[in-house]
C-alpha cells in the first residue's frame, strides 16, 4: 500500500516572490501617477495665476482714461499697490510683439500666491481710433520661486483692442 504524504497548506517561496513583484510594480505605478498629478496641478495653478495677472493688468490699463496721455501714463505700481503680494520693476521681461512699444519702458515682477511672474505691457496704435494693448507674462514652470526672468520657461500673452 502506498503511503500518503500530508499536504502542507501555504505558499511556496516562488509564489510569494511573484506576488511581491506584482505588488511592487503596482505601488510604483500609483506613486508615479500621484507625483505627475501633483506636478500638473501645480503647473495649472501657475498658469491660472499668469492668466489672472494678465487679465488684471490689461483690464486696468484698458479702463484708464481713453486719451493718449491717460492710457500711456498708466502705472501698475500705483494702480495695484495692495492686489499682489509684491509688484515691482524688473530688469527684464518678455519681449513685446514686433512694432509694439513697451509701456513706460518698464518690465514688472509680480508675486502672486508665492509665484514670481514677469510682465511686459506694450501697445500698438493701429489707427486714429484704435489701440492694441498687449500684456506678456512669463514664469518658471519648474520652480516655485524664481527671482529672475532668465529662468522663465513659460509665457502667456493677452491682447486687447481698445478705442483711443
């Protein structure tokens, strides 16, 4: 007669190793997904901030007295003293479109929600009746705080046509 061996319950070492590898791959995939989601959310917040800055500057500028003297003497430094965390002149900023004139020959650094944005406001007189206003905003999408325009790698432009 044959002897029966008692069956042992449990998993073999190979089965445990395969399950561990599958679990590790799954966890790494989830961690990568969470990291990329967080980075994309931060980039979205930065772009949203750039849009807010551009719209605020452009609307404020367009709302100034429609005369040439009024529109061309618009000064964001005095108009938005309490709106941003910091608003100051900058040594450089985004280039204006071809044939546009930089307002007051000045670039601006604006800090909103801890992020530095660099702005250039420019205009072009298309006719005796209309003026095109352009606000270019640049920022560094990789870093939280950037203190120079040289590291900016993203740009947003807003153009508005107004009556003169």
